[in-house]
């Protein structure tokens, strides 16, 4: 009977430990530069970022027609770049005098390797073998680069 209870207790502990994962959390960062508002949301479990969502809003009100044409060309090139990367969602839409670009990047190991190797996600201090992103280190790095962290 004691053996049976030990086994039941041990199994109970295993189930309790596997059921308790890291707490989900997120951090939102903002950067305003040259008429472009960028918002980045880092979703994480514990300290590991699981998804990055970046929304860039470009106010074209004071742009010339040639600048708008060039901007639209860049958006089309970005669309082509991101569409060939598995798992990434990219969309850009015009809304009056604004162009809003949204990029959603899952941060699984394969996607990270691809976006980092293509220079689409700058990661400081990496040797090319990044397997995960740290929320704490990302906060620190972005704030040093001038991004503000929403409270």
C-alpha cells in the first residue's frame, strides 16, 4: 500500500509540475522617429519571447507624390521578403494619409534563425546560434536604443 501511495504522489507531482508553466506576459515598446510611429509588442512566457508584433504607422500627409511612390515600392519589397518566410504575417494598408504596416514574427528557433540571417531582426551580441529571445534583455536593448516601454 505504501508503494502504491508513493507512486500516486510521484505521478501527482509530475502532473503538477508540467501544468505549471511560465507566466504569460507582454511588453509594449514605442519609438517615434521622422514621422514614423513604431509600436512593438513582445509576448512572452516567463523570460522567453514567443511572438513579436510590430506596427509602423507612417504619416504621409507632408510627403510629395514621388516620396509616397518610393514608400509604396519599399512596402511591396517588404511584402515580398516576408511572404517567403514561413510563419510570418505581413500586411500593409493605406488609411487616409497614413500607411500602416504590421509584421508578426513567431520566435520559434527556425523562424528566428531565418529572420536573423536575413538581417530582418537585429540581435546584439549573438553568434548566429540564437535559439530564443530574452524579454529582459530585449527590454534593456530597446530602451538603450531610444524606445520607450509602456507601463
